[in-house]
């Protein structure tokens, strides 16, 4: 291997070491038949990710992936399986059999999707990597053997259905969105969307009157809706110019028709009540919710003012680009948004985050397709905040920030949460996004770029940035203990400190989208 390849692999090796330590830490606490599967999957993903890196360097990958990062296969491959395993154990301890089985399905699905991506890399690599093929075969045999004796027939079918959706979705979106993802990011994003689509189909075909919380169905319908809208408009504007007033009017009309004529009836079918009336009643149900909505509106207005102010600077200097501190200001706004929601009203925060996600994606469609009257303006305003990760046709950084902060709120199974006081490290699970991205990543970037001098080997990240990030997260945990009376950490301080430190080290070495990866790994460690 040439010297440049070896130098590029130094941070990859250290990133892989951190991921292996996280996997072993989780399975020291949670050890069952799936632990062997997870370890085997991690070993084979470690070897296969170098095949993906070689394919990306030589341009031999099937699709065009983001070239400013490595493949990220190992850290991405372990997220969904570990999340399913810790979810299974948490719900087993709570005695909720349905979600215990659901955790097993999530873990199995994550392993199958990761194996599928590994098989693709091995299959298109020339010459055929014999040793890697043997490792992938051994890992696949262990996983399939375990699934055979732990999953029912219906659960196996469910796993295969998610895999089928993932395959078709990958072929469509990776073709339409070149250079937007690394292979690892594609596994996380498209795997998550595939699982959501499968759950929506499953619930739509098995609706039982009065079963389920309407809050849970909003996320499923919203994600399915924006994905289908994106595919529909991409296909449509392939044949017509999207920048004309005629196309723009058609875009807005179809948004209203598909939203009110398809998505609203679909949601009505699931919750058995008028979705718009239910949403209105939900938002004004208590005075606290009204206060929170007013407060969040003011924060949104302040974020818009920052964008306009930074762009006014650009008008004075054509070379002006938003600094790291200016970009991280949005992280502070998001932290100020999520903390009150987590303390006072989880469900309102859940719904508000879903609605914001829909708005962000629709605005990105308007920018990408140059829909009048705001498309060109959005293009001008948002290019100021681009970084090297926005190398594709879409600007996804702000969407990843929202999703990363929201994932711990969306993914934590509420029926498995203890009532009243939340004890142990698991009490901080809903705060994983706030700690890892809102506090840790923000402080690391600001202090690392301003006072950092000692760089971690092979990266641009600094020792000072990482240490201040860990210290800031410890202070944030102390503040959460003061202001959220439901949180009681008992004797879990050492585990929390270790979890924060590992995730902060991962932030220093990963080249993947940290807004997605870091909250998920911190959530996994805290749930374990």
C-alpha cells in the first residue's frame, strides 16, 4: 500500500479502535447470544471498510459517494445492531414483551443491512479479497444461525422486507443524490428510512381501534411523505424546467394535493381522528405548551436574523464565509430549544421536531429545485454556511443537526421508561443529542479552532477541543441534575464519564457526519 494510503488509514485505525472499545463496553453489561454476532460483525466490517476505502479512492464504487471522508462502514454498521440490543435489554427489564421482540428485530435488521453492504464491497473488489470473503462468510453464518433460533417466521419476513426496501431505496436515492453520503452514512440514513417505511406499512395493514399513541404515527407518515415527495418531484423535474413560474405553481399545488389528499387520510387511517384537529388540540392542550411554542418561535426568528446578518456581511466582502463560531451559534439555539422541551414536555418536543424536519426538507426541495419565489434566495442565503461535508447537490448539515438532536427523543421506547424518577445513566438518554452534539461537538469546534494547538495524530482536531468538550458535557450533566428533578444518576457517574469521553474521542477521529453518529453512540452507551 502506498504511503499516502497508510497515512489516510491512521485516523481510521484509531476510529475503529474507539468503536471496538464501545462495542466491548456495551457487551460487558449486556451479554447474550447476539453479542457474538455483534463482535463478528464488527471484525468483518473493520476489514471490509478498507475495501470500500480503496474503491472510493479508485472510483470503482457503484455510485458516487462523498469523497472528503472514508467509507465509515465500521462505525455505521454497529449503530443499529447495538441500539436494538440495548433496547431489548431495557424493555426486557421493564417487562414489555412487545418492545423486547422489537429490539431483537431492530438488531437483526441492522446486522443484515451491514452484511449486505459488506457483500457489495467484496463482490466488486478486484482481485477478489479471499481473506475478507472468509471473514464475511463466518460473520454471516454466525448471524444467520442466531437469527434462525431467536426470530419467529413473521420476524424473519419483517427483516427481509426491510432489506428489500433498503435495496430499492438505495438504487433510487444514491443515483439521484451523488456525493451526498459515504457508504456508512448511506447505511444509517437509508437503513433508518427503510425501517420507518416498513413500520408504516405494517401499522397501516394492522390498524386496531385505539391501539398506539397518535404521536408515534406522525413521525412515520411525515418521513414517508417527504421521501415520496422528493422522489416524485425529482422524476417530474427531470422532464421539465423546475425554475419557471409554471413549474413552481405546479410544485406548490402538488404539495397541497399530496399533503391533504394522501398523507392526511393516511394519518387519519392510523389515528382514527381528524389529524389537523388532533394536532391543534395537542398543541394548545396545556398552558405550558403554549409558552413553549411562543419561546421556540422567538428562537426560530433569532436564527433567521443570524442568517440575514451573516449574509449582510457577505454583501460587504464577496469572500466572506461564516466562521466556525457563527455556524455553531445554531447549535446553541438548538440546545436552548431542546432543553425546556426535555424538562417540561417530551411529547410536544417529539411533535415539534417532526414538524421542523418536514419544514426543513421542504425548504431544501424549494432551494434545490429553484422553486419560485424563494428558491434562488435560499440558494444565496445558505451557501454562506456550507462546509466540506455538503459536497453533493443537497445541503444536509442543518437537517442532520435537527435529526441528531431529535433521535434520542424519537427512538427511546416510552413504554419501557420507568415512571416518575429516572434512575441511573439511562436517565440521560433523552439528553444524548444535547450532550453529544449541542454541547460536546460545539465546544470542541469552537475551542479547538481558537485555542487548540496539540492535534490528535492524523486529524485536524485538537486535544484542547476534546478535553474542553468533555468538561463542558460534565457541567451540562450537573445542570441537568439541578433543573430536571426527575433525573437521579445514583452511582452511575463513572459510566457516564466514560461514555462521554469515548464519544468525544470518536468525534475527534471520525470523518462521518458527527451530528448523526455521536448522539446514537452516546444513547447506546447510556441505555446499556
